[in-house]
């Protein structure tokens, strides 16, 4: 038997192997709880960047208007196949939770032609507000979304 195998057998025979196993599991649980607490208490502390969204109807909405509300701000483009594919799920989530105070604001990227955005929103009958980030400043403020 190699030295490692002999040591393992000794730990097992003395009951220490189980003690080490329980100690390791305890350390893992404490580490997991610490990470969970950090995420729980740290998530949501930072505010959304101050931004003004220009909506398709020509009006504007600011992040101050969203304060205190649960709002999904979704950056997307009609040329983004993933964005287009996920839009029905975003609509379904909006429809499911809107009556409980949830809102959605879809922000079209600056490289998206406005006529495409309007056409997409109208043909799909998007139930939430859609904005166009003509200058790209909103996407930049929100973490340089591309």
C-alpha cells in the first residue's frame, strides 16, 4: 500500500476521516452562505445611471421616473437575432407581472434604424414602452452596452 492509501485507511480506522469530511462540508457551507449574503446585501445597492429615454411617441422618460419601480430596461436591436428571439419571452414576463407593478422599457440601440424599430414594435404589438437611443449615450451610461 502506498503512503497515501495507508494514511487514508488510518484516518478511516480512527474515525478521523469522517471528522475531516464533516469539517470540510462545514467550511463549504459557511463559504457558500458568506457569498450568498454578499450577493443578497450588495445586489441592488447601486442606482441606475441618470438617463433620459426618448420614446417612440416622441415623449421622454427618465430614470427618475422609474425610481422605486421594478423595471426591466432591455437594450436590444432589430438586427440582433438573440434580441428578437427573446422578445416573446420579455412580452410574456411583462404580461404576467405588469399587474403587480413590473414594467419593461425596451431601448433600441443607436445603430438600429428608427423605422425598423417602429415597424418591429407595431407589428409585434409590444405592450411596453420602446425607446430609441439615437446617440448611444444611454447605452454607454448603462455600462457601454453594445
